[in-house]
């Protein structure tokens, strides 16, 4: 028997958008203009990361192999006012019905129910400005530019809840995979042992010019609502189905009692979600071809007496009564919203417009001074981070940082914290000696 983690309907991935390219510090170089003006171009924006629902996939199995998705950075700017190229965005395709969660906060980011529906999960960083933007009346040759902003990064949990009109349910090995193969275009793996189906299969059942979507939901067992076997993973695939087709093995080939099988699975559904009690249901007695006619009739009569519900005998292996079963399923589905319409009407998706991440300049006094037990003073905060990493200078980077923080009251804050001549001050990872 396979372990629960063998069911591929969840995935965890790490996504990181691209960093914005740095702005350039550059000056014109012309034959007769020895000191040309600034011409540093801007950096390109970093690439975004998108997740998109597609009808071409029905499992999350690929995310067991590939778990990191990193978009390209924007290119740096260059001279002659040449801006860097934007980094290409990347698109991660997932099956229709996938829910996207922030893995750290458990927040639902998106529930992708429409073909082509797309969500941005990490925005690229904005490219930095080149020195051409920093010219002033008093500084005609600025040796300053901006670094590109970092892109967003996130750990994501993907969870698939299949979108189907009909869910085929029942114990393992009752013939669900065989049935879906004869009523639809699905081609599942079929073998005679428990838990053959570890990945739900989707199939399209054609009814003239229309039809519906059917899902072969992996086999349930008693205790599934508690997580026994592949419990919770299986049950959540049934939640979005409009109609349930409950298969039982009327021949009891595996030695279980077919009436008890029905009660067991029905109880598991309702204990997982009480709303299952009101879902439309067709009960199907499969493997009818194994029994003599008289024995089949006796078992069907017993089922009706003990459950008070009707049951339809079929043989998925021989095709007996399959056309009648499809017609009965269609009677339930044809007047309800069919997910097949989504599949048939899938259009070329439009990518959402997303602005790059941009770090705003904080107030000059947005930093604090902290005294450690050793007597060292540490200066930290948004203003320190911004002027240390956002602003690029060709020279005197430290002097520029100190100058900006002094405008925000650096000396005053140090003195208030108790700093005296000769004390050590750590700023942006470097040590300075304090002087009043």
C-alpha cells in the first residue's frame, strides 16, 4: 500500500521575482566636449512571477521535482541614456481548481477556477534611476544614481481541488478507473490492486454537442475523514463536484459486504463535510457480470431494503448498462452549471498588469540608536537601509550616508543615547569613532 504522501495534489514551491537593474553613473564623452553632461540610463525592472490555471494539467506532480522558480533580474542602465531591459516574467502553470496559499501565514492568495486565470505571486523590483535624473542647478555633474529594488520572494503552498461536474467515489478496486475509461476520453492506469489511482483523473463525457466533466476520485477507505489511508487528500477532491456516482462492488470480490461498503463511504463523506448529505447521488452496482442473474437480483433487492435507496447495476468491464448510466448522469447535469463550458470556452489568457516593487524614500530621521551591553552604539532603521543600499555614488559613499543621517539628527540621537568622545558607533556594518 502506498503512503499518503504519494498522492500528488499538493505542492510547496519557492518563488522569487527579479531585482531591478541599477541606474548608471555616466557622462558624455565627445571629441570637443571634455566634460559632457550626465547620460546614465535607468535600470530595467525585474521579472514578475505569475501562477496560471490551465486545462492541460490535472496534477501537481511536477512540483515534487522542481520547487524553485526565480525570475530574471532587470539589466543595469548604461551610458548614452541607454536603459536596461526589463527581466522576463515567468509563468507557472497549474491545474484548474488549484488554490494558492502563502505557506508561512496560510493566507489564501487565489482560488484559480477559470481557465487562464492568472495571479501575480511575486512582483519584480523597480529599476534604479541613472544619474541623468539627479542634475540640479547647483550640481550639473551628479555622480549619484539609484540601485534597483529587490523583487519579492515567497514560499507558496499549492492545493488542488479538482473542478468536475461528477465525482466517481467508492472503495479502492471497485472499478472507477475502468468506468471513467469507457464513458469518457480519460485513459487512466488500470490494475487489480488497491490504490492503483494515486492521482485523480479527469475525463470529458460527450453528450451530443455538449457534455460534462467527470473525475475519478482515488479510493476511499473507512476512517478517511480522520486522515486514514489517503483520507483528507481524497475527500477534498469531491467537495466541488455537483453529482456523486457511488460505485460498489456488488460481487464482493474483495470479501467486503457491499451494503456496509456503501454505509462506510457515505459516513466518511458526511463526517468530512455535512454538505455531502444533500449532494445528488447515483448508486451503481458494478461487476454485475460476475454474478448469475438470480444472485444479482437478490443482492440488489437486499441493498434497496437495507438502505432505502435505489441502485443501478452495470458492468464497466463489458459495457452493459453504461449508455443508460451516462443518460442518467446527464439528466442531473444538463440544467446545472457544467465545468465543461469552462474547458470549451478557454481563451488566450490576459496577463494582469502589475507594477514593480518600489522602495519609497523614508523620512531622514527614520532611524534609531541602540546601545549594546559592550558600550557600542548601533545606528539602524529604514533611513540607514535606504541610503546605504538604494543610493549609489561613484565616491564618498560613507560621507553621503553620514550627511543624510546628520540631517535627520544623528549627532543629537547619539548624544541623547549617552555617546561620548571616543565611543564606537556601528553604522551599516562599519565602525566609526564618535566625536561631539
